[in-house]
């Protein structure tokens, strides 16, 4: 047993003995898997959409002759016979079969993104073993990915070959390529477009096997590494086991240290000082569970509001009638009314979060972090329970009200991380929060879209299943906090009077005090001026950004006709990109490049929103959203890092608290203003004007002297 334990420790603690090429190969394999999974899923979805979402893989098609009259040079009409697919008599495959093959790459892409994020986040000295040190789990992970990709690619290839064989039954199209035949027999396109070739066919077929190749590379790269590592370890097992047993005997003779005695910083090694605290990972998991439940509603919100528009004649009908006259005066379409109400709900939610976060933080200074974390989590779970039974728009508004006022858990998570971290490791701990947000915005919308895909939206309470699943995640978060989270604010460090804590909270609610940073004391006039300009810049950025970000789902729904699945794919693409950039680039930026990176992100988001506003096709929309994701990955994190440099050690919490409150205030105002613009003057003007106005905070930050 001692030898086995020593072998395990050597595997975990000897990263220098692992070939660095294996690390690079693993990252490359994971990136290839994620990108090929996205291409396979999107292109297969395009193929199925060309046939009105019938499952065409392994389908037995029935062809019927269609008479087509063509004019000739002599003035007479000539009749030719073409063949088309009889949609009714064709024996299409099960919809579940195609949905499984279409969503399996997305599922593996999400898993690989999470694995890649863990791979990149855990730097040297982390409390958890780094994935490149866990050789055996890596081997198992890539083996599972290889099996899944091989089976999926085989089924897709077999289905496409069967489809091509069905097309060849028609004599008049003999000799044409399968890609052209797929376009020729499409149920939604012009059958005369024979010169075109369906790119979705090639992309699906090619990237299915690129996906398989990437998983095989990852698996083969893991296998020799595990063997060499174990060989190295076996050479030193006896030496290490002797040292371990000797140190164990010596330690038994030593007097144990008192349980609550804290080791002074001077007595710690560099590794211990820079190591991320275990509690930061607990907060990461808790925040991830919360964000998965929170982001599930994003692709569902347009459909939810359309449901209430058609079925609720009480609160929704009363509000719609109240603005009817103004709507007719400005010529706003009735279907955009849901955008206006959605913006009002988003602003209400953010405004309640803006009010509750400082108060919850002040109460946690007096009562402790854990009780308030549990209280917030309970309120969030209750809001999802109310949503599950919200037949009327009024109940849905109440659910969002309860959820918004309970959303102080995010600021509490920041406070907990501040409690358990120091100046050397706080950046790594805060990066975990950014990763949790990225992963939440990757997986959450996909979960919500999956529920939406299999829900009958014509029935009552079609959103019951996703709401109950969100409540299940919230309950799991409560149990996880009860069992795993320990109190991080000792009684001797808590506020002695609750009135003092609440009075400080008022400084985070008063708008004038926020912009003047009144809660921050004993700073030089130069630093105060810089902080105020930085706060105004951050507020202007988030005010414009949050409004345009919130209305993107409505833009995709109303202008491009995106379903919940289509929206979830967009969120998946942007989320993966943000997670990769935050995990690999942003968290490793040197101090001298932080401001430059923030300015770069602010300038990049200007063309991003202009492109989104001008977009008339999905590829152009994707281009704008990719630029949006790159910008988002840099701006907020870099500006928070800049702000954290102001003030002494005991003032940094106050400075960051005021800074986050400004962001919450901007998010409370931005959605309703952008939604009103979207409703009254349209999406194009709203996005172009918003993109141009974002030039203001970009110039302010560029010329700000820190």
C-alpha cells in the first residue's frame, strides 16, 4: 500500500518529468475536437433543415415525376419530366436518431471545452493535480471520446451513403455527384440550381473523420506518456517509500500544532503562498451550478414572452393595451412588444441585484458568509419553483423578482474568494469565477435549448420541465454549500455592529456616492480622479454593452428566425471562444499589457455590433458575435484588474465593491433603454448607433492616465 501511495504521489508531483510536447499535443487535440464538433453539428443541422427537418439518414425515399414546362426559341412550350421527393410517402428515419447524431458532437464539444478549461486554468502550485499530471484519467477521457466519435462518424457516413444510393435510383440523375443531388432534391431550395454543390455534405463527411482523427491523436499521445511516467516512478519507488515512512515516524513524535493556529506568511514557502485555496474551487462549483440554471432561460425567453403575448390577457394584455397608442404613433410592430417587456424584465432583475448585493454583503460582514450564501441559494431555488407554475405573466414577473433580489450570491462569492486569497494568488482565484461564467454560458443555453426542442409549445406550462431542472440544480447547489463550504469570515473579524455594515452598504446604492467613490477614503486626489474616470468609463461601456447583449436573443428570434437550438449554438460558439481566451491568454497577461488589452477589447466591440446590426445572413451574424466574444473576454477582466491596483490592501475590497456596483447599475439601465430603441426604431439603427457610441468609453480609457 505504501508503494502504491508513493507511486501515486510521484505521478501527481513530478510534472517536470512529463514531456512538454504531450501538453501541447493535448491542447491541440482538444482544440481540434471542439472545432470539428461544432462544424459537424452545424453542417448536419443544415442538411436536415434542407429537407424540412425530416431525418434523411437511412431514409427510404419515394420519388414522383414532376412535369416542368420550359419555353423554347420557337415560341412553343416543351414539357420535361423531373423527379422530386414525395414528402408524405417517403419513409423517413426516426427524428430521435438524427437528433442524437446531431447533438452528440455538441455534447462532446462541451465536455472537451470543460476539460480544456481545467487543463489551462490549473497553473503550477494549484491545489488540484493538473490534468497533464493525471495521466490515467486523460487516457480514459480520450478513449471515451474516441469511441463516441468513431461510432457517430460511422453512423453519419453510413446514413449519407444510404442517402446517395437512394438518389441513384432515379435514372435521369445518373452520374451526378451526391453533393449536387442533395441540393437537387432539397425540399426547400430551387431544384434547377444544378451548378451548386451542397457544402454541408462535404463538411459533415470530412469533419466527422477529422473529429475521429483528433480524438485518436489525443488518445495515442496519452498512452506512451503514462508508460514512461510509470517506468520512471518504479525506479524510485523504494527510495521514496523509505523517505515517506521515515518522515511518517518522525511526525508521530512531534507535538501537533493547534488546530486553528495560522502559519505566518514568512514561514510559508512560495508554493504555499501562491497556491489557490481549496475554497476557491468550492465557489467555482457552486457558481457553475448557479449559472447553469440561470443561463438556461436565455434561449427560452423569446418563446416564453411570445407564449404570454398570445395566452395572457391579464397583466401582459393590460400592459400591451397601455402602450398601444404610442406603438401606433411610432409604427412599432406588435411582435416587437415582447422585446420591450423582455428588456423591462431584464432591467428589473439587474436593478434588484444592484440593490440586494451590497445589503447581502453588509449582512454577511455581521452574520458570516455561509448563512447568507445559503439564504440566497434558497431564494433562487424558490424563484425557479414559482417559474415552473407561472401560467400567467404576473407569476413569471414575481419569479424574476424573487430571483433578482436573491442574486446577491455572486458578490458573496467574490467576498469569499477575497477572504481566502492573498495578493499573490487572488488573480488565479478570480480567474476561476470568469471560467465559471464562460462554462455556464456554454452549457446552460444548450440545456435550455434541448428542453425547448422536445417541448410542445402549444400546450400549457410547456416550460415546466426546464424550470424544474433549474430548481434541481439550485437545490443541488444548496446541498453542496451545506456539505462542503466552511465559514471563511471568523467571528473575531466580523463587524461588531450591523448598523455600521448597512451604512457602508448605502454608499454602494447611492448613485452619486458610487460615481464619486465616496466609500473609498484616504486616497490621493490623483488616484481618486483616476478612479472616478475609470468608473465612468466602465459604466458607459456596460450600459451600452449590456443593452445590446440582452437584445441579441430577440434579434436572432425575430430577424433570423432562430430556434432555441440555433440560439444555443450561437451561445456555445461565443462561450467556447471566451473560455479559451480567458483560460489561456487573459489570465496570463503581464501588468504592462492589461490596459492595452482593455483598450483593444473596447475598440474591437465597435465593429462587432455594427456588423451584427448590418447582418442579413447567419455567417455575417456569426462574424459579429465572434468579434463580440473576443472583446468580452478581455474588457471586464482587464478593467477589474486595473481597478484592483488602487488603494491599500484593506481598501481593495471597497474599491472593487463600488466598481461592481457601477456595473450592476449599468446592467439595470442598459437592457430597458436598448429594448425601447429596438422596439421603436428597429434593430439596425439600435446596433449601429450603440457601436458608434462605444467609441466614447474606448477613447476615455485610452487617454486615461493611471
